[in-house]
C-alpha cells in the first residue's frame, strides 16, 4: 500500500515527473483491493481490463495535458451508470443491466484523467442506511468488521477508508454520503441540489438526490467536486451558476465566522459521546476565531416523516419503469403479461424497496394525497424557511452527522423506526436543497464520529474553508484503519 498511502499532491508530483506511471498506480490499487476487499466487501464489480487500458492511454499523455486528478483511481457507486460496465443498484432487478452510456459525472472524471477501478456496493436502489439491504453482499466497516459502514453509500465510504481507492462517488438522498462518511472516518460532501448533474443517476427521489464525493481529506474532496460540478444540458435541474475553484477556499481563516448550533441536533437520541465530540470540535473552531451560538430549527421534528412521504412517493413513480418488459429482471417461465409484471417486481425487488414503493403509492393515492403528500411538501417549505432564517445571521450550521457511531451488523436491521429516527440529522438538508459536509471529529471505542457542516445554497466554498481549518487543527483525518497491515 506504499503508493496509496501517499497524498494526492505527492502522487501528482510523481505522475507528472513520470517517476511513477499510471499503470503502476493502477496495479497498486488492484493489489490493495485484492488484499482487503475479501473482508471489506466494498466492490460489486472491478474493472481491471478497462482500467489498465485507460492507464496505458494516460501514460502516453503529455505532461501539459495532465490535470490535478490525473491518473488517480476512483470507485463509483453502483447506481451511477457506466458504459459497458454492469450497473446493478444493489438489486436483483438490475443484476445483468449493462448501460450504453456514461453518467455525466463519469464522463467528467474520465475527462479529468481519473481511472475508474470498479463499482461499489450500496443498499438496494439507495434505500437504506447500513448497506445491509444490498441484494449481493454485506459491506463491512474497515474500522471494525463487525460493524456496518453506513449507507446507502456504504461501499464508497468503506473503500476510501480501507485505502482501496483515493476517491469515490456516492449519492445522497437523505444523508447517504454524510452518514457513511461519518461511520467510516472519511470526508463526504453532499453538494447543493443542482450543483452536480444527476444525468445517469438511477433515481430514488428526484427532488432529493445528489451525487457527492467521498475522500480521505477535505482538499481532495474540493478537487473532485470542482471536477464533477457544473451545468448539464441533459439535466434540467442542474444549475448554470459558475463553479468556483473550491480549492481556493482552503485558506484556514475562519476568524469571526458565525456558527449556528441547533439545539435539536444535540437533543434526545444523540449519543453522549457524539455530543461531546461535536462540542469539542466547536471549541477547536472557537480557538481559531469562529463564534458559535445555540439556535432552534423548530420544524426539524417533522423532517423525518415529511422526508419519507416525499421520498417514497417519488420512488413509487421512478421505480414504475422496472416492469420486466424492456430491461431488468424477468422470469423466464412467466405465462402471460400479468404474470410478467407481478413476478418481475415481486421477485426482482427486495423487501425494503417493496415497502417504500407501497408507502409511496399509498401517499400519492387520491384518498391520501392531500393529507400526506401535500402536507409533507408544506413541511418541506417550513424547514427550508427555518434554515433561511438562521442563515440571515449565521454563516453555517453545525451538528453531528449521525446520532451514534456505527452499529453492529444486524443490530438494527429489523428496527426501521430507529433507523428512520437517525435521519433527522441529515434529511432536512436534502429537503431544503442545501450543501453539507461530514468530517471526522472524534473516536469512541475505535469507531469514528463525524461532524456535519451545513451551508447556504451554492456556498460549498464556505463549508470547505471551515472543514479544512478544523482538519488542519486536528489529527483525526490522519488516522486510518489497521485492516490489511502486516502479512
């Protein structure tokens, strides 16, 4: 793992000076995957043939054409389509689905000269927060293999934490980048809705979904977001606002910045060790010149039920396309059209997905639309207004990324109410369309704790500034799991 322990800046110097080839770095990446992924189980598919072909091409590229991400390995969550590479969404429904085009973000990482080394495990159709809902395998937390890595982007977070890749792309519908980043002790950014194109992302909740980078540190995260952000003619919801140089925000200067800490984020249900770690992190920022005060976001208590009505309603609509006719799972012995429809969906979807489709269909039905969906949308507006009011006087909002550290595999699998309750810390960000980043801020019993920094619309630069200043003042980001060390 010698090469993969180097920083991105060090690797870029070696690659640009041709002291190390892209092929050698790619070989080191696959060697690391072979060494540890049998335990971590982060990858659903590895793409050695495609990766080495890309590496050979890049090694012939002139230095003048080599950018800041040149030659670096990246893993892609398996609900982001990749041309010629199976994209399953962690579901039996798409077990053999091979897309004919690349998602916009995949095109952008290819254009940046990155090397895609595989597709990463996830909860089926991004519906879950532990990666226990994958139809294919259980991903393990590299810090303690008996614990979950979080979800639904558990594979992307675990792969980065285990040193299998330097970068990964996850997706965040209600916390699915930030929570696994917290559980795995890495950095995860959920950008502003519209900052990154969703073209080529298999939709769960279209008004909530956003693709985001997961990395080992803040600087690497800023580099990757700069590469994938921007307007896209194939996504009408993507923003035409210019993409700043996020790396330029890493000044370390947070003097006089005002931080709001919602009392609801440190209230009942948040573990004491998590509260303590976040408070200590706030004291670090205070020592750097920032100021923080307690505030209230009064409608947060309604965020989780509103989120599940909206998300499942959108999922019910989005997943209607999987009917066994054009693509996806189809029983070979079905006797008629009705049986194709019935068995394709009942056999192709897992239990959690079927539950959410049923919930969403119920919420959108004529008898319940006004009482459920319309009310949920009104609550969404109230939550957005709560944040807007706070941002009139404060630069960012800070709280935990998750109410607890990573829990043991199977511990909460059959306790959905507890899993849903944990979402109250993350889903308001998606409901309001805001950017948020999770950075490591502590450990308890060998497991990482994450701090969440929430910003104004399209103000990712501010989040990176504060996250980087905190990172440079602490050493949590330098800690790595011991998995794969020694013989």
